[in-house]
C-alpha cells in the first residue's frame, strides 16, 4: 500500500543527498515517514448499551473494551497496533497525545468506565492484531443517550472531528430514534464516511424488519449510510470453532472488508500528499542542475539565465525576510481571524443565554429540572460545532491568502497542507447542574396559609370588639376574611417560590454558559495560535529551500565558466546524465500524483 509512492520518494531522497540538499532530503524523509504510518481512525459511536464495545472486541477477537451489563465506557478508548498487549492513560482525547502512566490489565475496565484507577481524559490500548498493523485505529466512545443532548455528545464529536470513518452502532431491538438520526446528520457533516452497524441480530428475530425500517428512516433524512447486520456471539463462536458459515453469518467479515477498503482509501490520499512533496523537491533539483548545465555554455542564453537566477535569489531572500509580504499578510489576517472568531463565539453565547432565559420563563416549573438540562446541552453542542466550522473556514481563507502572496512555489504546499484545526473539535465537556431554589414543602405552604387565615380572624375579632358586634355576627365574616387572606398568602408563597426557582435557574444557566465560554475561548485561541505557527513554519521552510536553490544556481552560473575545455566537456556529460535521471524521476512522480488525485466530474 503506497509502495510505488515510497519507491519514487526513496529515489528522490537519494538525488537530494547526491546534491547535498539536507533541507530537501529532510522534507522527503518526513513525507516517507507519514506514508509508512498511514493512520486511519475508525470512531465507534452509538447510544448506551447498543453494543459498541462488543463490536470492537468482536472485530479484534479479543476482549479489550468493558462489556459488563452494569458498566459503560466513560472515556474514549483508542485501540491500535502494538508488539504486545499494553494500556496507558492519555493526557488529551487524541491518539497522538502524550502517554501517561501505564494501566495494569486488571484495571483497564475500571479506568475506561470511570470507576477507579488513575484519572484520564482517554485510554490507549495496544495489541498485536493484523487488522491494526497497517495503522488502523479503533476508537470506542462513551454512549450518547439523547443524541446531541447527551452530556457525552461532545466527546464523540471531538473524536469525529479527526476521524476517517464513523461506525454508528444501533441494535435490532427497536428502530432508529429521532435523537440517533439527528446525531447521525451532524456526524455525517464531520466525518467523510459513515457506516451503520445493527447489532444483536441473534437476539431479535425481527431484525430484518428493523433493518428495513432503519434504512427508510435514513433515506428520509437524506443520509446515505450502509447498514450492516452484526452478531458478536456468532463471531466469537465462529472464531473458536473455526466455522466459516458462522463467521459469515455474524456479518463481521463484511465489516472488516469495508474498514480495510476505507483504510486503503485513506492511504491513497496520504500517497497523493507525499507525491506532491516529491514533485516539489525534484522540481527544485531539476532547476538547480539546469542552471549548472547552462552555465557551461558561454552564450547569450546563459547570461540571461544568470540574470534570471539573480532575480530569483532576490525574490527568495525577500520571502525569507521578516518583512516579506506573505508574513505581513499572515500577521494581519491572523489578527483579523482572532477578533472574528472571538466575536462569533460571544454573539452565539449571548444569543443562547437569551434563548435560555426565554425558555426558563415559559417552561412549567415542574419540567424545569427534567427538560432544561438536555435542551441546554444540545443547544451548546450545536453552538460549538457551528463555531468550529467558522474557525475552519477562516483557517482555509488565511492559508489561501498566504499561499497567494507567497507565489507559485506554494501550489504544492497548499495542496497537502494540513491546517490541523480539527484536532481541537468541539469544546471539552462542561456539565450543567441546575441549582434550583430550595424546595418548599406543602406543610410549609400550609403554615403560610394558616398564618394568613389567623391574621383574618384576628382582624375580624378586633373589629367586633370595637363595634360591639355579637359573636354570631362576627363568626361568618371572620371565616370569609380568613379564607380570602389564606388563599392570598398561598398564592403569594407560590409566586415567590416560582420567582426564586427561576432566578436560581437563570443563575445556573449563566454560570454554565460562562464556563462554556471560558473553555471554548481558550480552545479557539489555541487553535488560532497553532494555525499561525504551522503556516509560518511551513512557508518559512519553503522560502529557505527556494533561497538555497537560487543561491546555489547563481554561484554555479558564476563559476562554471572556469577551467579548460576538456574538464567542461566532462562536466557537461555528467550534468546531462543527471538531468536525464532527474527528469525521469519528475515524470514518474508526476504520474504517481496524477493517479492519486481525484478525477474532476
């Protein structure tokens, strides 16, 4: 996989070494290293207890994820290839993040389910499996019961932001729900490939009807998702008994074949980026050797070439300088991006706060505790996803603007440039805990009403004493007034309790959104800083390469006319042979690149 790309890159690396170009050699070797480890991240998502962890275990033929009935995955678990079985906690929710302490095998389940062991944002498990050997990474995520309203939706969507394939897991017990379809629609916008897995077909005889109904629901929602019926027990029995029919009936060979095909697709796109690097490097070597060859001819063309390379050196020197135009564009545009994305986040948070206040004011008090939290969690997730799309769009615009100022030498750079803005994904989870007013019992409310009624009785009794009214006359009036005042006291107490409840809820919403704002603002600023640093480093390295090529070409044009005719003839033959070899490499890498670029419709 990618052997032809690596073969031509190895030849280009040898050419760069022959010409003493360590800068170009380093770029080719980095491309080869990325090509040798083409990671393909397969994220497994679904609601609680739908069989996500069982699916991962069945795919690998090993129990690596907890599947007990009374526990559930609480943090992302990354499963990748290793020489032996081992587990480590991760400092961030990314398979490339720093590995923390090792986790003994007996404690893996407790860490993954959040029931003990060292605290972790994520867990990485390595084991020797052929399916993982080529760079496939399986990601088991926490359940998303409630779709986007789930408190774990952000975790799943963060994983999807850098995923190559999503395997969405449901089971054959019931048709897809509205929350699942809503989540799938959002996930399909983040992940290029979505595969559906309908598990536990061995438990439910009506699974074919459920499969057909799920397909109809997805089609109605405008989602193109293939659904694969699966049975983990049949898979395990087939592996244990070496029963080919059971293995085929389990559905897992079909899922494995699909994942292998998607892995090859991802590797192919990585091959295109690597081939683009090779094309840029060999182009510079051809230009340098061409300049050396023309310098051996004392004619007008060589003089013109000398002047052209002198101008090219000046342009490359300008690209290297801190005051170059592309550097100014990068600085100015990144300042604008920082301000625009912060304003976007501020506007979205304020709008959600107003929306929440209106909802709190209109929602029946009895439903506040049950309904407000899921609604607010869903709206926050949607808000942050929309905000992330703004950040990514701004990143692409900045990269295009910088590449335009840099010039034609940036064409292959921009094609394979990974801006890395997706790795932050939606902001880390912030839990909403409605404070609620202190509950008032019906006994307390009764005492309030009793106090109001007592006041009515006292007023009536005092009026009777002053006016000299008889008790039979005072008693009915006292009863009426006491009843009225007791009712008024009850209503006032209810209104005061409702005002206190809504005021406490408003404060809880404000505190929650403030935490979301702080976390999201930090993640956004970090993403903008990473983008600026990546663009600056990438284009600065290319400017240095161009300057080296131009400078060496000018020097060769100035010195190659020295020496006798025989030495110059020998040198001409050497350079002609080298040019032929480099141009052959140029054609080869061009063909490899053309074969991997998407064909225009």
